[in-house]
């Protein structure tokens, strides 16, 4: 039991984790902005659902890491964490139900898997080298696609291309992030790719995944799904590959995280210029 209510509030607020939440919520809103027109209530409802799913993931992670695996000392009691997870889940389901009620049913189909990723991340997905690498990137891609679908109910090929490129690029970044925690993860039997393959091999995997992202972007431009502006994203992805292969993990991760923003911006701009979007019309 937490004797200090202030500590309980601080512990619950710690589950917000802006480093993970803001990018996912941001790409959800960016997906909405790629639609020909944006209905703000739908965009904010969907973005709030994405945030609720992420919060659910974070409090479930805290429960599993602290109370099930004993990876660190508990900040909050298990009952409070379970209540927080249930409340966040109910909030998520209420927001998804609202999307369904107003007819954004394709967005619901893209958004419901976020809750499954949230509740399965720590107890299941976090224990396998593939799923621990791709679950957050897949969630970001679904959040982006869902934002667009909430406005249009039909997924444009270019939007699907952007979502796939984002998922692949972020997976390369995730491998590099897991390099930072390799020694600790080994002690708690967490089977990330760096734990499984070693540091050198996982470095090559990260670089190869970024190179794959670059090849995908070039293919999408060649097929006409994205405008040539997307080639800027391909160059950024190649820079990510070089950074992943050559720099120490901490600097590598910092630079890859920084480059994720121009990579995403180039993809969004490429689709917007080629197909038109609400964001461009507002300028």
C-alpha cells in the first residue's frame, strides 16, 4: 500500500512517458492531416485512443517488471497498477466505441490491435526477439494509418506505403536501442536481438533494416505511390544505416532518434504533395 498519495500520483503520472507517447500520438494526428479534409473531433478522439493504449502498455509494463519479474523495486502496489490498467483500457474502449458509433469503422479496425499490443507487450511480446523489436514500430504504423482512416474510412496506397516505411525504419532504431540494455536484459532473461545475436551482429541487423527502409522508399517512388520528395527519406535511412553500423550505441541511438523526424517529415510531405492533403490546404 502506498502511504503517500503524492507518491501514488507521481507513480501514475510516470506512466505517461512522453518519449514514447508523443511520437505515436503525433503520427496519429499527422495521419489525419494527410486526409483531404480533417474533422477535428474525430482526429482528437482517435489520438486520445492511441494515448490510452500507450498508457495501458506502460502501467502493465510496470506491473510485470516490478511485481512479476522483480526487475526493480515497485513504485506502486499491484492493486493500484491493475486499477490504472483497467481504467486506461476502459477509456480506450470507450473512445473506440465512439469512433464506431460515428461510422469510423476502418479506423476502429486499425486501432483495436493497439490495445492487444499494449496488454501483451510485457508478459508476452517482450520475451521474443522479433516481437520485442517490432511491436512498438507496428503500433506507430497502425496509429498513423488509423488517423487517416478516421477521416476517410479508406486507406490510400501512399498512406500504407508511409506506414510500412515508418514501421521498418523504427524497427532498425529499436534494435539499436536494445543494444543499450543488452547486459541488463541478459540478466532478466529478456531475449532481444542484441542478447540473442551479440552486439556486432545486432549492429549489422540494425543497419540492414535501415537500408531496407531506404529500398522500400525508392520502390514506392518508382511505383508512383510517393512523389520524388520521398527520396529525401531514403537518404536519411541510409544515413541511419551508416550511423547504426559505425557509432557507439548511445550516440547511434541519439542520432537515429533525431533523424526519425526528417525521415517522417519527408514521407508525409511526399504523400501530401502527390495527392493533396488538409495540411497543405491550410497553408
